[in-house]
C-alpha cells in the first residue's frame, strides 16, 4: 500500500503541475506524449558535447530508432518556447541505469523537439529539456535538473504550492487509513483456530 502511494504521488505531482500551468493563459501543456526518436538524433547525442546539444535542432527525418513517452511538454506562448519535462519526486537517488536512460531520452528529445512539435502544429523558436526533481535528491545531471524554488522560477508560476497542497491531502488520507491497514496486517498474522503451530514444540534445554 505504501509503495503504491509513493508511485501514485509522482502521477499526482505531474497532474498538479499541468493544472497550475494551464490556469495561466501563457502556457499550454501536453502530457504523456509519444515522440519518435530517429537514428540520426541518437547518433548526434552519442557523439555531441553538452554545449553542442544545447544549441542544436535537427529535422525529424530518417529511420525511427525508438518511440519514447514524455511526461510533459510545456509550451510557453509568451516566449515562443517549449520545455520537454520529465517529472521525478526526487525523494531518493535513482539507480544509475535509470538515470542514464532518462537523460538519454531528454537529450534526444531536446534536439528534435522543435521539428517534432511542428508536426503537431505547435511552432516554437527554442526548446529545452528539463528534469523536474521536486525534492532535489534524484541524482540527475545538474545541466538538466531543476528542483525546489527553481521550479517556480523556471515557469514564473507558483507550481510548488499546488504540489504541497496535493501532497498534504494525500498524506492526510493515508494517515486516516493507517489504523485499518495495520488491523488488516495484524489479522493476517493471527493463526487459524485449528491450525498447527508453525514449528514443532520441543522441550527447552535445561
């Protein structure tokens, strides 16, 4: 139950971010977007430096190597730009394999984001990949990560207030369920009336 709540908390954070940003006419938000990654893009990310990738935009042409799912694409109408965002709770350090996989996806998505969004009829001048690390302990690269108050500064909207509100509601509801959960857990440990003891009873040594 507790593991399930933690997993769903991440989804609620995404929804809270989307809801708050879309209340501001400045932003339009797409969630769970499937983006094809081309072999050309993969080769560019494999061989390019971080500085090169930050200023590179490629056409969406050539064979498709894989299709990835992006948490959020935030389109800033005012600045004519887009954020390609993966959202992590950041309550603890992610395993290195997962970090590498997510960073790879973000860097690929950034260099072809402008062309990809154009296929969806959203036209932006620039795109930036960001890893929104709410609690700041996920362990992703500093050039991608945005955490704590910097999240509000990134968007110019107080999104953390919404995250705290939804977290507080989730916490209070979980606290209310804990007594019943414990009762169920304890009941599951009770032996059946006619059940044999789990271990044979033997005389204790003198």
